[in-house]
C-alpha cells in the first residue's frame, strides 16, 4: 500500500507524527552544535596548556553516565553508547586539530572542518 492509498485520517496522523520527529531532529542538531561549541573551547584550553586531546577516564565516566540516562529514558543503552563513542571520536579529532594548529602557531580560522563558521564567542574563547 502506498502513502497515497492511506486513509485521510491515518495520513493526517502520520504527518503529525512525522512533523514531531522533524522538530525533534532539529533540536538534536542544535544541541549537538552547542555541545561542539563547548568542546571546541575545551580543545583550545587543552592545547593552551599542552594537555592531551583525549581523556580516557572522563570518556569512561561519560559512557557509564549516558548508559544510565538512556536506561532511565527507555532508550537502548548500547545505542546511546555507540552514539557517544561516535561523538567522542569526533571531539578528539577536533582537539587533535586544535592542538596541531596551536603547535604550529596558527590561530584558529574560525571555520570548522565541515565548512561552518563557529560563533565569535567560541572562536575567541
């Protein structure tokens, strides 16, 4: 059965639910952007003080914390862990780039690797 063959009431409900999903997706993207602004500041602080890009002890604590949060939210903890591991890997990659730029005497250009411009606050932090 194609979408065009679905009863109008069912189609309306499906559209309502999908609109809700779209709004949640937008919120997730915006929250991730805020998270990455904060982690960029952490990366700069680490680079300024010659700290390593990765912090395995914190990563372990964060994974355990997120698994607990996921379980209390009825979300598969393994999925939450996979998501956080993906985010952590990206953060470490950013921190390594920031450290390399600092080592080479480069001031951050304000452009993330994906071509997006960071906010002035994050860039100057």
